[in-house]
């Protein structure tokens, strides 16, 4: 072959290789970005559903706590909320979190479990309140409901914080944007 032909072919091969490498990295970055966006959308949807369960439950428990509502009226509602939280907990466990969001996902799982325990405490207080010896155990059921209410309130706030962290760009993502590692 002539040297005048080899040089353009070699330059073409180098340029084609560089373009191929660029396209490979760009598609990898797009895939990673799509995974992060899908995770964030799923986490936001779960957070909204959990908040939709906890908001009305908190209002009803607060009404019982303030003696504006009979404790027996919310027992079935608490069962429904606990079941709804079980469903959302299963959805969070199925989420595959990018490494930068793994801690927030674990926090979300923890706070949903925390909310379930708080609702169980409220439920215990309501069961005692409607039981045969409610009058003699009035302090017990009132304390259970009040503590459960506060724990439920704290779990809701912490869950909202974790969801907010998941929706914000992770520091690791911002720091490593050139490496396309998410």
C-alpha cells in the first residue's frame, strides 16, 4: 500500500475509535441517569402514598388523644393503615437503589417500620380504652396513644426527609459526573 492511503485510513480508524468510545460512555451515562430518575420517581410515589396514609391517621389519632373522638372508632382504620404500610414497605424493599441513594432507601424502610410500630402502640392504647377495665387503666391507654402519636409524627417527618434526600441530586453523583458512576 501507498503511504498516502495508509495515513488517511489510520486517521479514520483513530477518529472512529474515539467516536465509538464516546458513544459507549454516553449511552452508559444515559442508562445510569434513567435508572436514577426511575428510582427517584418510584421513591417519590411511595413517599406520597405513605404520607397519604399517615396524614389522615395522624389527624384521627390526634382527635382521640384530645378526647374529641372515641378510641374504638379508629381501631379498624388503624388496621387498614398498617396493612397499607405493609404494602408500601414491600414496594420499598423491591426498589433497587443506586449506590448514592442506598442509605436514604434504608432510612425509608426504617421509618416505615417505625410508623408501623407507632400505629401498633396507638392500637394497643385503643384496645385498652375500649376494654372492660378501661377506667382503671386510663393512664395506660392515654400514654400509649400519646406516645404512639408522637412516634408516628416523628416517623412521618423523617420519612419525608429521606424522600427529599432521594429527590435531591446526590453529592456523589455531582462529584463524579465525569466518570458516569451513579
